[in-house]
């Protein structure tokens, strides 16, 4: 009977063996936490403006995009063409998610949600950067996005144009 329990234990251990050592655990944790934090920052800004896609949405999009590129790397996929196809899938999938955030009203110029859709798309790109281990690029892009989201509406207000971003 001991042999069965040993097999069960070995099977369970092998199922959780994708994080083989402390280095890999640290790398994966850092990349996913970085994605969560950066996505959360963008989502917080959107939530403060009363937009429907807020902190949770942006965090999940960013973590998901990071995971989509991180897992193939762990599995040994290192060919640029393979990673390129993975990123193409993320971009297309997020495009559908963003399209759901866009609402068209009756008037020709009555279009809402474009900034939210673009923000979700950008958040996925930041997640990809974090998942690929490009944390500095992900941070820089997040800061640039926050500058755009915060300063452009203020600048538009100063010159008298209403911006509903």
C-alpha cells in the first residue's frame, strides 16, 4: 500500500515542478507581481475617472498577458517566431475585449470608451513586457501612459476643449 502513496506523492510533486528552484520562483513572482502592480496603477487612474474598466480589469489583463508569454518561456519556447505568434494572439484577443468597451451613441461623434479600450490594449502590452522580463520598459511605458491619461485632459481643459477620457 505504501507504493501507491509514494506514486501519488511523486505525481503531485511532479505536477507542481514548474517552479524548480528559488531563482525560478523569484523570477516568475517578480514578473507577475510587476504586471499586477503596473496594471493596477493604470486601472486606478481609470477608476478615479469613473470608467467601467478599473483596477481589477486592468490588473487581470496585465497579469494574463504576462502569464501568456511567461508560461511558454518556462516550457522552453525560445524561438522568436513562436513568441511572436503568442503575442499576436494576445493582441487580437485584447482587441475583442477592448471593442466591448466602446459604445456608439446616436450622434456621429457620440463615441465612448475609446480611451478605455486603448488603455486595456496598452495594459496588455505592459503585461507582455513584464512577462518577458522587460520590467524597466514596462515601468517606463506605465509612467508614460499615466502622464498621457492625467495631463492631456488637463491641457485640453486649459485650451478650452472638453475631453471626456
